C-alpha cells in the first residue's frame, strides 16, 4: 500500500509544527466548525475545554495557546440572540402560551429553554473562539484601546 501524506498539511512541515502560520491562511468557517465540536481551532484534534466552559490553557496535541482568545461575554449574547429569535419568538405564536395557566406555561417553556441554552452555550463559545483564532485576535495586545 502506498503511504501518502495528509492533503490538508503541506509536506515541508516539521513534525509537531501545526501553527496557524504553518498551515497558511486560517478559515473562519474551519475555526468555527472546530470550536462547535469542542476541538482546538488550530489542529482540530485537541480538546478546547477542561470543564463546561473553562478553556484549556494549551492544546494537548499541538501545544497551541488556547487561553489567549478573549471570548468574554460574546458567547452569552449570541446564545441569547439565537434562543430568543429561533425559539422564544415563534413560541409566542402558539395559542397555548396565551390560553393556559401561567403555572403550567412557565415550567413547560422555561425549563426546556434553560436546558437548550445550557446545551448551546459551550458550542457558541467554541465557535467564537474559532472565529477569533481565524482572524488572529488575541487578548489585550490586539484589542483597540479606548
């Protein structure tokens, strides 16, 4: 069987050198897809989180510094925007929301929405970190001062 190198990596790469500059121009979509899967945006293999939303300091596979991307409050805002527009607004069109007792409506709507928000938040944070990786934005040194 003929041994071939991976088509996504240039052949002249030294072993273990998987930095953004070595791979060429980073794609925002690639970074976001890797982040949604909770993977390192640089290599796509290492894990992004150590806990629920705690970003790992370094990728265990490629050694990329993951702690340098300032996700801050962006993921929470995007998650609220997604949940509000895709689920809450259409939910208001259903008649049971307006006709049933609030004692039934609140648990039947708030609990699933809270669960959906908690499920979506780490994926959105990963996508934001992947986008920040692709555009090269890092912590304070790259942020404009006001």
